[in-house]
C-alpha cells in the first residue's frame, strides 16, 4: 500500500503508463460537466444523483422490499451524499417525506451529489487501468502491460461510462481487481480470500459480474493449484482450509450486504425480478440455436464500438500466442482473462438474449488485453533500433479508437439538450411548455416558464422535476391543451415512430400505441397545429462523428411552437390558423 501511495504521489513521467493514465483522465474530464447543473442525470440507469441522493438504498433492507440494483456502490454514494441530504432536510419547509423530496431534487443538492458520483467513477476507472496493467504485466512483463492499458484507456464505451454515475465502471473495477488476485493465487500466493471478496464486491455492485467468476474462479482456485502441486485429484484441492475460509467469508459478506439475511423476502423478490420481468421485456431472440447465432452476430457487430479492427485482430493473435507458448500453470495464468470472458459470454450474454454496450463492456475489456501479448512478441522479434516502428504500429492500430474517444467527448460537450436549454431560456416569462418522456430525455428546464409534463402513466410513476406540473392525459390532446411550445427528445419519440427494425417486447408495445404515435407523427407533419421551433442536433467536424450510445447521448432534441395554420396530413389545403413547414433557421 505504501508503494502504491508513493507511485500516486510521484508519477514517473518517463514511464508510458503515466502518460496513458494522464491522457485517459483528460479524456474523462472533457465533458465531465455534461448536464451539470442538474436535477437528474441524462444517462440511463444511473445510481446518481436521484437514487443515492434520495436514499433508495434503504429499500435493500426494508422488509419485503428491494431496489433494482445491488447495494454496494449505491451505499458508498449515499454515504458521500449525506452532507447534502442533511442540508436539504434542514431546509425542507416541513418534516414530511414529500417536502423533503421536493427540496432534495433542487439542483443545489443534486448537482454536488452528481459531481461526487462522477468523481468516484473516474477514480475507479483509473483503477481499472491499473488492474488491467497489473494483470498483464504479472504474466508478460511491463511492456505488454502498458500496451494492454493503452488499449483499455482508448475504449470509447469505457470512456463514456466513466462520465456517469452508473454501476458499470465500479463493477469492472472489482472484476479486474478480482482477476489480479486470482492470478496471484495461480502464482502460489495465499490470496484466495482476497480474490473471492473482490468477486463478492463485484456481485454486490452489479449482478452480471457473477458469470465472469463462475468459470474464472474455479479455473484459478482449483485447476491452477492442482497443476502446481503435481496432484491432479480434485479431492486434495477441495480439502484446502484456505479455500473454504475464503468461500465462507465471501459468501457471508454477499448474503449480509445483499439483504438475504436481514430481508430474505425482499431478496427473494429481487432475484425473481431480475431473472424474470427485468429481462423479459427486452429479449429479441429465441432460445434456440438461431437465437444463439443472432446474439453472437450482435456481439461481433458490436466489436467496432469498443476497439478498432486492427486491435481486434491483434487481440486474437495475442490470445493464440498466449495459449500456445506455455504449458502447465503459466498457460493457466495466460488463459485467465479469456476464461473469464468466455464464462461471461456463455453464462450471461447468450442466455440474456439481448445486448447493450454496457453488457458487452466487461468481455470486450478483458479480451483486448491480449494485444499486450502480441505487441510484446512483435518487439521481441525486432532489433532495438526497429522497436520504435513497432510502437508506431500500435499507435496506428489505436488511432481509430482515439478518434472514437474524441467523438464521445465531442458528443457530450455538444449535446443537443444544451441548445434546447438556451432556446428555452430566451422564451418570454409565463410562456407555456408541454414536455414528454422521462427526465433523461429532457434538457434542464428554466423556472420562468409554465411547464407541464403530460403522459398516460400515473403521476406517482414519474420522477418529479422542480417547477414542473404533472398531468395524466392523452398525448394527442395537445391541440385542446394548446401550450405555446411542445418539447420531446428524439430517443423518446422513436419509441412511437414507425420503424422497420426488429423490436423488443417493450419497444413493440409502445410502438403500437396509437396515442403516442399520433402525437409524434402529428408534431412532425404539422397536423396537430405545431411547427418546428428548434431541431437541435449534435454536429462534429470530420473525422469525428456524433455517437449514439445507451439511449443517452447523440440524439436530437425537438421543440415545436403553436402554429397559425393547421396542416392536413392527407394533403388537403391547410386550415387557416400559418405554415407548419420547418424553416432552415429552425435547425441548430
């Protein structure tokens, strides 16, 4: 620990890893203030600022209740949020839950809570780089470790989630640290307990980490020790007291923190939820071989989101070199990241039957570590004078990823909701605005407008926004309500707009809704009496591109104004009220 703290205090500028970390932190700081100041986050599935700032973690231990995410990271963020929660409680106008809620969702509390959460995520993302480097360097040397860290640092999906309060980066931190500890077990160190405690911490951060260790842990704790002792009998390995102590400690930690001991009913309900309804609405393929083939194709098609083609090929080459060049325990150590990735693919991705960037991130962070093996092998075959050429080849392979990372940062900085905020701020006081969809699809809203959110769901199912009135009603009745302006995010609108692509059950159910489709198509074609006021979109200069990811970034934001004419969708003459046609100046 002292050595680690010493390195953190005095990084060596002569080491490549120092520059890798510095450039990664810089990439994460660009766009760090995306959506700040805020009352809620623009990224989907975030633990901050609302869940941690409003104490959602107590649901884990509340008898018969549960929260949708495991409690470890949420507990940490809640503890760090306590100063602002306490301040909000002191300022609340009344000692009631509703009064405290409406006080805490103000930007003056939610903004610092979100900043703290993102800072924690950034630190844990740097920890991921340290862990990846250690995992590779322990087996293949410093040079290979630096190359693996460089590939990881230029993973665009990793960089995006390092800007958020989601649990994905913290989970990946515990996963990579657990694999480092498992490698130490394979090297003969007595680290079984630390390895399994890291696995428990990963599971307490995000459930999907469990399949990563399902094969990786036995691989390191059973196969490796059996080979190192020259005794291949399973019984002798299983009878080790250190292994059973580690299993007991990690299982006890997990069951206690997860609420299985203190809230068994709530824990059982949560397990039933995550293995049933939580997934059923998003499944897009069947359970047969055709479904497996479809998922594997999706995984292959998603690789360019994470790594360049050259990096992917180098990773496959490195994996082949790692598995062919050694025998016995060294081969077991070399295969550890691949075993974890294969376990994750077979036991999580394929059974899940649908994919997202964050689902694939653990697997596609582990496999490119083998680029370090290929890079080291290349330099070994080059003369000292030619080795800069090898480093240049790695740089060329990473160039597309660097462009993608810059594209992610540019998309965050030029988010379409920023222009929408400026447009709304310039509207006259008292103008009426109608908004649609969840908080994550909406810009931060000004206080001088009269704003109403309309939708068919009950008000209690919505996450409240300061100064916004909630109304339950039909979308298409916007003509009768006649607000001056209507605002909708493209990611929300596309749930209802016609599409030819295959839809999951949740998307398909919304897409068939005539009310939602009537609103979205009616706003776009002018038949509801509204014309374009602003079509805000992200635009970046080549070779950068605006990135769509996790239904959180890259989408347009649309604002419509009440028109003077009512356009007719059937092409008949408009009803005299002006023009519903979009003017070029409406696009920004």
